[in-house]
């Protein structure tokens, strides 16, 4: 089933269509309107994650509910080639050329330039930290307390994030990344910049739980329209197509975004296309026979990029479990190539080095090696679906809230409760 396309006028707010399309997306993935227990296995997983993360979720929500909301329009850069509603960032690893200080920047792989304009990226990361935490707190407390003043406050503030970023014409972000990760003297924006909206993945997942309860029908339509337009840009623009076809973690990050945005808007065709991409492109071209990611091992930060690509790929498998058919090949956790390569093999490769970093046999990262590992979501997802309780036990012991900005930038799944909510609960 595909929802009808809702278009925005040139100011980005004149809506056509209705919230019926949004409701269609809910029906597609079996989401109803209030909590109830599903099967005992998925309920147990949800309950385990809730028990592990309860204190941190509630503490975070209590902190974030009092914070003001800021979008890209609050931060203006004279370097940006776009307007106040356009997301703008600069490529991390590009620096002034010592031989030509005023000329085009040059690449220093793995070494982030601290002089870059990062305010839009920081604002989006803050959105990705705060809005899902507020949603998780609301979802966690709702079965226990119902619609109390506290749960309503969490829900409303989560909804206000959605209104500010995607709905209100004064503050909304334009639904494209034409000006992301530009390089001084080289490009005003690059395909690689699409990785910056990886931080909208968990926002979209949280929105699928909270939007129909918190947003009006007009607001739901506006939210849906924003993600439909962004999906259209990701799939048809030159930058989007190039990123989709990248040879390393960038393509997987594109796919996770597209999967979750398509999940929100009810675009099952795109999700089926991504399932095929995982089986026929990602596994054959990116996963080594031993379960490693050779392209990531060749980087100057092989440890962090191996973990990052594993996390994103495992999250993609988790995302695509919902709405899949009963055909075994549609369960990407159990799918393997004829030679045995699959996401469970990737987990098996990384697990010893997440448990004991000192055993890592490859080069150490040029930066931030000491800040890893953190509580990698791939361990949890693969622990549950690859039937490895030792992965889950290790996941429980790792730090869930890193403070190193570089690690936060590469940490898109912070509230795993939301990723099991539709497995373990249904909204009715």
C-alpha cells in the first residue's frame, strides 16, 4: 500500500490531502492507538529493554522537557549558500591547504576540522537526542499512569519538536540536503552530506508512536508531507542517487534513513527495494568472509567505522522486520548468502573486540579510540534475533550515553525501547 503524495507550496505550508494517508501508514505496520501486550516473546524483549533503560529514559525526559526548542533557523552562517531554512554543514575531514591557505580545502581522512560550522548538525543531533527520549518516557509511563499531566507534558514537548522542525513555516527545515558537507573552494554541498540526517531516523520512529495522539490532523498531514518530500529528494536527486549507490557505510546510512522514513509514510515499495539492496548489494559488496567490513577496516578509524557500519546495518535489519511478509528471506537477521555471510556473522566478528578492545588486531583509530566502545545497538538487535544472550549481556554493561561529540555524531540509535515497541506492544 502506498500513501498519496501530499505537496507543499513554495512557502512549504499550503497542504493538500488529509491525515488519512498518515493513518494508512499506521495500518500498514499494525499500529493502533493505546498500549496492549502482544506475544510473550516480543513482550519479554520490550520488558527487558524497559527495565534496563527505565531510569535513564525518565531522567533524560525530566531534563529535556524544560529545554527550549531550536531548529536550523536559529543558527545563521555567512558561509551557507542557502537560505535560513536550509540545513548547512561542512565536510568533517577537510582542512585549509598549508601550501595554498586561501585555496580549496584538502582532505585529512578521519581528522575532523574543529573550525567547521556545525551548529545545524548540533541542533539536529539535539533533536535526535531529546525528542525520542521524551517519546520513550511517554510510551513507558502510559500503561502505568495513563494520560496524566506528566505523560501529557512529555508527549506535548515531543510534539513541539516535530512542529518546530517539520511543520511551522517560521522554523521548519527545508526537506533537502543540497548544502550539506560542502567543501570550501570545491563544492557547496555533496552527496556525503545525506549522512547528516541519519539523526532523523529515530525521530521518525518516535513520530510513528506519538504523532497520531499528539498532532492535529492538519499537523499530521504536514509532518507526512515533509518526509514524503524528503524521501522524493533522496530517491531522485543527483546527490541522493549517488549516496544510495556509495560503496561503504554511506549507502547503508542512506538505506536506514529511507527505510524508517518510508515506514513512517507507509511506503512499502521503498522498503521492499531496500530489502533487495541489503541482500544483493550490501552483504556481497561490504561484508567479508570473516564477518568484517573490509572497506571500513581500510579507513584511518577502522574500529569506530566497523562498529558504526555494523550498528547501522543491524538497525536496518530491525527496521525492515516490521511490515515484512512471512517469507523467511524477508527476515534479514536470518538471511545469509550461500557462503554464510549475514548480519549475525558481522556480530560474531565484532563481539570479541567490543568485549575486550585490547584484543583489536588492526590499527587504532587516529582519533577518539579511547572513547569506544559504547552501548552499541547492533549488539542488542543481533543478540535478540541471532539468539545470543551473551551479546545482550555485554550490551547492558556498555555506556549508553557517550559524551564525546564525535561518538555522538556516529550514534544514531539512543532509545532502543522505541525499536521494540512495535514488536512488543500495539497501540489500541
